[in-house]
């Protein structure tokens, strides 16, 4: 019996890494490992410049080995959508897995899926990162409704997205599956080695902010928390390691970053962090702080689990459900005072306080569970 044919639609190489590309490639790898005929269809043109504030959309890393990737989709060309949809319709994949993270993609992906469904064979499963976006724009609801109609079933990775989905797709099957761990960034590097690589002193207490810098992620809240900690002067050698590219105007943060009260406490790597660099930033940290104003789920949490780094997250969206309080990390409110308090509490408890529970909790987040859920929905 021939193996089932799986098509994954979404960002992947040569588009630059980032949570969704990395996820799609790792999911494809799992399907291939399990014996499925798997191909990713990615974008030849993904974002117009107004939706992509970074420096480049393309990767400088080598292509992932052994994963068939076809660079086919133009997000703004309706003729291309029909062409790609017709190609997939003729291929008759058993399952089409499509990522949905931004309503802008609704017309493109929704049109492709409508063409696919004309073969009366393929099942469509959507992995929904967001239903309602963090930064709202005109047309969000209309584009989302258009996209959702040809989808047969949904995977969400947070209660918030599952709740939002129910407003748009009543009666369609949906399942909540925790975000699997990113285990494709290499093994844990000893903290001493990681810090030497980044030029960080061994005796420093290092708090990490990791990922693209956008308003909803609350870096400004964390910087203000550092001001509070600096004024209290209780934590010696405290450093904030900021690792990630600005996805909004850097000027919004320049006043805080250049504040004499905290300037010497900051270690700035505000460029895109390539896949090969990720392990050094995570492993150099004592803890990761996610000071988000709002959230669905976060790809930073699975990274921290993989590298066994405790977390401080804010009590928003799906973040607390993945970070049991006083077990694998601490839960703060999304304000500077609360985050400052939790940073202080973390260093009082110490990193070793969290490690046994963190190692136990991470066992829940497997790629096998994600594959099994997709197959169950499709069947």
C-alpha cells in the first residue's frame, strides 16, 4: 500500500527561520520519519514590505536536509493562487496541512484550498496560530471567514485561539494540542561556553528577552522592570540580554535603552538570530522572560523547554498554561512592578529549584502527538 501523501502549506526555506518556518520544517521531518510522502509548498513571495519590517525575508542558513520544499506561492497574485490550487487538486494529497497566522493570507490560502477541495478527496487540516491577529487591520474578519470555509478541521495550540475559532467556525472539529518542543536547534551548550561565545561574564545574573521585537511582546515593560530593580539595587551583576530584530521602529525603545540607569545592564544583539546561534543565547541565560501584553501561544516557550531554561511569563493568553507557576517558572502580571518582583523571586529561589519539574513537564510536548492529532482530524 503506498504511503499517504501529505502537503504542508506555509513558510519554509528559503524564507528566513522564525517560529512558523521552523515549525513547518520540523513537522515535515516528523511526517517523513513516520513514513509519509511529505512536501512543503512555500512562498516565492510572502509579504509586501508594509507587513515585513525586518531587514530581509530570506535565510542565509543552508537548506534543511531531506525535506522536499517547493517554492510556489505568491501571496498577492490571484492567478498564482488558482494555478497552485489546481496543481494540488491534481496531486490529490490525502491531507493538506495549512498554517494560518495572519488574515492577510486569507484570500491567497482560501482560494488555493477551494481549488484543492474540488478533487472531492483531500482533507484540509489547519494549524491556527492566530484567528484574530495581535495587530488589527481592516479586513481581518472578512479574510479569516473566507479562509476558514474550505477547512475540514483545526489544530490550535492555545485556549485563546480555540476560543476565537469558535466565533468563526462553529460545528467544525478542533483540537487543542500543546506547541511541540523545538529540538532542531542543537543540544544544550554548557553555560560557561555559551557565555564565552557571547562575551558575557560567568558571574552575571542573565535574564533573556528572545525573539522579534514588537509592541505586544512588551520589551518596554521589561526595560522599565529593570529600572525598578536597579533603583532597589538588590540584585548585583544583573544583565538583560536582548536577542532579536526590531519589527517596529527602534526609536520607540531608544529612550529606555539609552537610559543611564540601566544602559550598563543591557547586552544588545538586536539583529536576526540565525538558527545556528539560537542555542548560545538560550544557554547563556539564567531565565527567559516573556513580558507580553497579549499572547496566544509563544514559540519561545518550547525553545526554553528544550534548552531547560526556567521562564517568567505574563498572565496573558496561553502563556501560563505552558508554564506551571513555581514549577517550571513564575507567572507575572503584564506590568513592570510585577515583572521586577518575579525576577527578584527567581534569583532568590535559584535556577536549580525549577529544573526537576521543567525536565518532567517537557515530556508532554512531542511532535508525535501533533502528527497523531492531525491524522485523527483528517480521518
